C-alpha cells in the first residue's frame, strides 16, 4: 500500500527521521519468553509514588496476586508476575538508574490462572470499569507509565472529544506495538470499546505511521467487520510523533498547553499496548503482569518480539535471542532515542519497558565533542519549539531560572537535538541535569 | 557468544543513542572542498603568486591557533575551522598583495577575533572578514591594488575591479549612460574579452555578463568566479550545511534595492538598476554563500537568519551605491555579525503549547 506522503497528517515543526531498523523484527511474531527462575518486581514501575509492599520474605505468592498497593491516586498497584515464594525484598536499580524496592519471587508451583470466562462488561457502570483498571495496575505502556486511571478521570462538564489510540511507535527498532496491532487486533478494538464506555468520547482515532501498512490494513479490515466507529489515521513517518502532545497536534491540530494534560484540550491518548492491557484486565480479569518487549539490535543473534513476565531480567531475554552475534557497544532499555543504557544484565523488565537493544560497537563509539558552532540545527529539530543550545548554555552556567523561563520544563527529552548536533554536545544530558538542579533549587 | 553476562558492555551514556552522523570537522572540510574550485580559478587567472597568498593565510591561521592552543594546553586544529578561516582570508586578498598582509590578517583573525573570545563558537564576528577589514583599513593601498587577469591582453588600460572602476569613474562623470556595463564599455574597460583558448567557455557564457559570471575580471583571488562559487554551494545546500535563508534574503534584498535605486548614479530613473552586474561583479557570491552563512557568527533560527540576510543585503547596497567604497560585502556582514545576539534574542522560537486560543 502506498500513500501520497505530502497528504498525510503529521505534527508541526521540528522532528527528525532516523533510519528505523524495524525490519529486524517487524515480521517476527510475538512468542512467550521463558518464565524466569527469579522475577525481580520493582514497586516503582510507574510515575508517581511507589506501591506499598504487602509481602515479606518467605511468603507464598500466586500469579497475579497483589504484592504492592498504590498508596494514593498518583501511583499504581503491582502484582506478582509468577507464582512462587518471596525470596527477599531488596533495593534494585531500574533501567533509569533510579533505585527502587523490589520483591524478588522465586518461581515455584503451578499456574492456576487461565481459562477464565470472558467477563461481560458491556452493562457495567463506567466507574466500575475504571475501578477494575485501577485494581489491575494499568499504566501507560508507551514508556512514560503514567497511571491510566488518572488519565481516564474526566472532569465534570468537560466532555472528551477525542480518544486517541497511539499506534505510532516512532522510536527506531521497536516493533512491539506493531506486532500487537497485527496479532491482537480484535482484543485491541474491544479494549477501545471499553474505554469508549468509560470516556464517551465524540471521536475515536487510531494513529498509525505509514511505515506499518499491514497494521493499517488489518485494523481497518477488523473495524469494518465489526462496523465500529473508529477511524484509523495514517500519519507521515516522523519522530517523535508518538509523543502524545505531538500526536494530538498531528491528529487534531490542537496543542496541549504547556504544563497541561491532553484532557485540557478535550483529548485522551492511550498506547495500543495500554488498550490491550485494559482488555485483558477487564475481560479476562488479568492484572498487568506481562508486556510485549522487542529484543533487537545489530549485535544480537536472533532479534525477536516477546511476551515477557514483568520482573524478568534483561539478560535472560538476550540469552533467549541466542546471545550476542558481535560484541555489543551498548545495551539499551527502551528505544534508541529516549531509552536508557544499561550497566547490568540483572535489570528487570518493568511495565514501561518497550524494548531491549543491543547496539553495535560502531553505533556506540564515543565521538569527539567540539564547541557549539551555533548552527541552529537543534532549534530546527526541536518539536517543542525550544532552543536546546541556549538551554544547555544556561544550565552549564548554572543559570537554572533563565533556563526555566525559556521552557526547560517543556522539554520531553525526545533526543532530536542530540541526534542532529554536529558538535556532539550531550544536550539531553544537560536537560536532565538542568531539570534535576532546577527542581532541587525549588 | 551466547553468554550474555560475560560479554556485557558496560558503556553507559545518556540518550539519544543514535546520531545523524554529522560532525564539526566534516562541516568545515565540506565548506573547504566546495571553495576549492573558485580558488583554483583565481590562481589560474592571477598566477602562481596568488596561490602563495592563499597558502600563507592558511599556514598563518593554523600556526597561530596551534601556538595559542598549545599555550592553553588544548588542541583544536582537528575541527578544521582554522584552515577554513585561512582559506577565506586568502580568497579575500588582492592577488598581488605582499605576503605579510595576509599573514597579519590571519594572526589578527585567530588571536583577537577567535581565540581571545574563547575559540571556535565564541567568536561573535566572522574571523576571516574581521581580518580582512583590519588589513584593508591598515594597508589600504595594497588592499586596493588589483592585478590584471593573465587572460587579458597585455595592453589592458586598467587593472581596477569593475566595481572600483565604475565608482571612481562616476565621480567625474557627467552625462547619462544606461548603467555600469555600458559605462565600462564606453571607457574601454576590457570586460568580456576572452583569449582564444577560453573561447568555448565564452560561447557558453557570452558577452560582458558572461565574462562577469565566469569571473574573467580583476578582483580578490577567490571572489571572482560567481559560477564556481555557486556550483560549490550546491553541495552545501544539498547537505544542508547552508540553508536557503541567509543567501536568499541577502541576495534578494540586495538585488531589490539595486534594481530600485542602483540606476540613480547613472542618471537613470528608479527601478532601472543593473542587478545582474552587481550580483556578479564583486564579492557578493563569496560573501552571501560562504561568509554570511558562517554558523558561529550568524543567527540561530530561520526567522533570525532572514532578518540578518535582509540587513546584510541592505547594508551592502548602501555601501556600494552611496558609500565611499566600491565594495561593501565584508563591512555589511561584520556589521550584521554585531547584531546577531540581538536578533537571536528577538527571534526566540515559540514554545509548543503557548499558542493563543483560536490561533490554530
């Protein structure tokens, strides 16, 4: 299927179009990753407060049992992803480098779940459905892991105009969402109907980039078969279109106000992975204990898409792919534009882990950093209309308030600036540091 | 290599983990390579000595930067910016200038304009142009003595540049001509006459304008061939090392103003200026394509670049037509260099999410 590129919708200024490397895995079907002998399940897998631990060492846990309870609204429940015995509660480092308390479960015993009768949800109250989503620990699966129930809590008197399903997957290498759309089309569409019941939006859109023509076709076919009121919008391939603010700009032409939420412009955005998790949570009564992870990269023997139990160490997945085919230069959790380089194969897969990449030595070689030559390419590339070079200079000189005034907090760390900088200045590192310091100074 | 744990790479850096592939040195080297054809033409036109002028400038820039960075315990020559500065200084010299002048221009450019402010990226003025302007005002005689192209017949009556010839000629001229080209012809300025072995080129670019476009005229070593400068810039445009904003707004504004008022000194009406002559006769192409576009000393945003280009175009016009110098490109650009911080401040991009209601 070919599209007339110029006519396709996309977001406003900035953005980049890196080589996507998706052909490594976009035809590899999702398969189950082996059950880890030991699952390391962090209590902080989401934005907000960590869950409160409900178990202690020696406890028996069943698959899907609640082991961490959200202490408030801005948090999420955490469930045991495998049955077994709690070995210990210990501090682990997440992919982000941030430490979190984690429940370590040793695999033991039997799987009891499975074969649940699908629950008829059509006549349930929207509030009850929202409760189920909260109960089962659903968070945004696109990477930001924003607690989904908060997103779905609409305000009185401000109706939702658009519910947007994010099937963009604009990060290079990743094909988890792509495969999910191909293989679980029906379940995703049923998930959309559940969300429709909760939000009663006026329009439901699914945004997919043109580089996934098979997914577009399958989705459209299934929508037609069900005669569902959902529009699949084909978008021009451009990074970072999967950012919810950029996606809304592309689809609705509206901009989420600085510091605001999509709800401020009457919209709610959820990743296809989230919608699928909602389907499983509501229809099958299954908490969020598994996710799809693309394990790929030029240094990997057999790249694959896996359905992975939360808490599976990254190293296990790489072994399952046949290990490295060449000495890797860097191992990254997430996509190459926003992901985190890993120092240790023991880092567990969490709710927000969309991919594991083994980059080649050549892709990871450190490059000589030269002074900023004022080319302005970072400004042209910034989809948020910031001046990364100016922000970086202020941060370098510890002028955090200047940087804040120029929009430091509007930076989503998408990495477009660093991707184009000919001087190889670590701009995103600067932004992260600047935000940290600015917050510290209050 | 199945054992993941033993082959783990612990290289940890902050995202993004992919890069477009550009780097500073590659940008500088690209500009240098794209400038070479125009320089080769200059050497062909004015003889081997002009090559020494270019080499002296490059060597002086490189050596100066080497010495200063050694004293500071640094090494920066691998960004190739010193070579580019040297090349541009050489290109901006009259072909017969004594070698100490480009050397002084280079030492001034690197020491005062570039390194004193912190090196590459910190210079708020284009070092090559600053160097050239410094020696122009210090050794005006040498800097305005031109060499007749070797392609001209030996009995040529003048070696002034076309712009200079017109400017000084107009001071004592009374009467009316249809513009600079006719003026040159009426005074016997041998523009447009090519030697026999260049005749095929002459057929390709016929007449006086053809000669101007080819660059068969006196002038600075690297500025004379508009053709080769334009050809070189195509690669830079394709590689997005230069973007359209500065060249288009600079040349466009200049052309518009020349068309509007450039005919007045010849006794013509408004909107009779000879645009083509002014585009091809001086250093405009070198300036607008390679010097005004210097990333360090030009604005950051697209809008800023346009303002800067318009300013440079207007100032060049002002100096050429109403100023006391025949040529105004270098001065116009360094004046606009000084406005860059202001322009940057005034053209900060609009942050996403600050669009006013109803302005979709």
